[in-house]
C-alpha cells in the first residue's frame, strides 16, 4: 500500500495488519490496513471500540473508513505503552497495576453485547466456547511439537494432549458471562493524557472472568516476580464483592496454562509459516509461566507427565 510523505509506516505486531501514522501540522491519526481477515481487523475492531467508548473506556474512535480499500483511520494514542512505563526502574509497578485492575473491573462490568457496525449491520460479541478454547490449545500440538517429536510419535502425543486439555477445560467453573478483551496485557494498554487507553480489542469475546487477569499477570512479554504476581492477584480479589475465590483461583491457573500453551503454538507458527522469528525468544518464559502454575498442582498431573517427552 502506497501513501504520501505524510504517512509513516509503524512497527507491526503479530497480526496481519499494517499500521501507518498520518501526520500533518496540527493532527495525527493511525491508518489500520488489513487485506486479510478484514471483517475481524476492521469491522469488528471498530465495533468493539464503540462498545468500549460507550461504556466510558478509552479506546480509539474511527475517524474515516474505506472498507473496499481495506483500511480504517482511527485516533492516534501516541507511542507510550504501559509496557514502556513499567520498564522504567523508577516506576512504582504495583501502583500502575492497581490502576490497570480498576480498568479491568470497568471492562468486566460491560453488559452491552451488540452494536451496529459501520456497514450498518448488527455485530454481537461471540461467546468464548469450549470449542474455541480447545482449538486454541491445539495450536501447541499442531506447531510446536513438529520438530520436537518424530512423526511416528506425534499422533499419539496429539491424542493424549487433546484428551487432557478437554479434562482441564471441564474443570473450569466460572460462567462465560464477562467481557473478555483476550489480549489484556501491558503492550496493549496505552498512556493517553494520564489515562489508560485500550487497543487491539478486535478479538473480544464473552467468556471467563479469570481470562484477562491471567493475560495481565502471566504476560509472556514482561517478566515479573512471583511476589508482584501474587500482589496483583490478591488486589483483584479484594475488588470483587461476590466471587468464589477457590474456584476462581483454579480457573485462573488452568486458563493461564492453556493460554501460554496457545502462545507457544502461535509464536512457533509465526516463525515457521510467516518467518517472524523475533517471538521465539519469548517461548522460554512462556514455559516458565506454565511451570509456575502447573508444578505441584494436582490438576495438571497428566499434562506435566505428557510434556516430559518434550525437551523445552
């Protein structure tokens, strides 16, 4: 895609989208270009952002669109992510995470599930079904094990793996009744005039209350201490009036493990299929997060025994 000198291509993410900053003397905006998965990356993205804005959550509003040419123009939230802020040594990390938890509570209080998209059709946020969770977990067995096991061993591993995953999913207790951003981590949270804004929301679903908290605390892109992880988790619990803490903690652990298995699969796929190898360096920490949640936890006994055959 070609633009004038007023457009500057920005660093991309793990998706198929391409981003440009459109700048003139007074204003700047972001062009989101997506030829593949246009519906999700353009239509759904704007639809979810509309819901967020209507619920007084800071999200980029659409300024213009050209669906035929595969792009939308949205507000520019600048360059400073919460990730950048937390990397600074002087930052009070727990103080920042407390503000994020307040934002998460606001996000989880959203009850609106439908909105009219810019093509004048009703968009309804889908449910985070068991099938979606299973298919996400399968990304690990479809991509990561290819170079870890002989072909003759892969079929047996995949069969055992999906049986274990199904059993783990059955142990999840919380209802699928909560707005889930699905990538609620500090790289998708922006500092905008001393407020926290949310980007990358196109994959939102209605799912488990523990999911976004697991995305935030067990974020593969940003290593944090066990002490800080526990402080954030316990602070979240304090903000919840009605919550079965024991079953929530179990859900949190299972979802965190499933999510990081998915991430290992996605990062491997990005390297193998799309030649995006920079994400491979994050896989060791994803394994560390899985170990942290599954070690000495009886719910993961079968999974841990199965994963021993892989040299991670």
